[in-house]
C-alpha cells in the first residue's frame, strides 16, 4: 500500500466544538433510522448455542469484536476514507470502499454493512447537506468517514463516536437476547467505552495494511445465523 496522506485537522471554536458534539450525538444515536437495532452481528447465534449466557460473556464477545474484529477494521477503514475524502483522492477512496465490501465474512454481515451505509448516506445527505458525496453501495464505516470529512469533524472524535455506536448496538442486542437487565446493559456500555477509545486511537495511525480480523468464532456464528430456525435479528 502507498503511504497515507497526512490527516488535516479543523480548528474548533467553543461554538464549533458544541456543534460537532451535537452532530456526533445525532449520527450515532439509536434514533438515527439506519436499522442498526435489527442486526446482532452474530450474537444471536452465540446466545442460542449457549456461548453467551450472561453479562460477562457478552462483554467478552463485544470486546473481541471491538479489539480484534469488525470494530478495529471498520475504524481503520473509516480513517482511510476520511483521509481520502479530505484530499479528494477518488482512487484511494474506491480502494477503501472495495476492501470494506470484501471483508464481510457472510452475506448477512455484508447486508449489515451495506444497508446501514446506504441509509446513513441518504439521511446525512438529506438532513445535514452532504449532498451526493456518499452514494451507491458503500459500507457503513466508509460512508461515515466520507461524511465526517465533508463536515470537518476531527477524525479522532468521529472514530470514537462510531465505535461507541457500534458497541451500543451490540449491547442493545445482548440486553434483548441473553437477556440482560437494563442496569447490566449500562454497566456493559460503561466498560466498553475505554475499549472503544483505545481502538479509535490506534486506528488513526494505522493503514490498510493493518486491516484484519481474528474473531473467527463470531464470523462463523454470523454464517450459521443465515440458517437459524428462530431469528429476531437480521444478522
């Protein structure tokens, strides 16, 4: 891979900082209608098989997803898409988008990435004025990276917000599937926050050469989910 371009940073006033915070809260809120609540990322199969039976089990799997699975890879892809968009490198952006699609380990995980990416691009373009910058079939982290660059959101905050949203969706799925109490769900969210921050920080200095996954069990669970008899989630 070629060397990564430098990441431009936008200066922030207090007012601008508040606007960025509000934007991130909106983009990664469960209220944003991109369908994140309908995907379990393979957790449903792990719960059905007994591999996840309590809060500790859920925390272990979601932590692995963040540190060694799609969370880490998606964070790197987001940062690369962000950099390519900021310097208007269409070739690099296409390379990132193609790799993001190739990384999906199952049909349902591909749908999870593409459906959320398409919905995110459409909503952000319509409501926040990104226009047609995010268009076509594009994985969720790539769409987020493009939109974040267009709106000049500092990449550190953008990536951290994305990963918080990623983990929050999985916690929500675990609360419904295990099931966990609402308080345990909040404890789990709190425990995952520093994990998300660390993964986001590492992703900023990474490149496409660093993309990879080691969550084989979770990936296999997402494959088995396609033929699961009773399903509440789409992945």
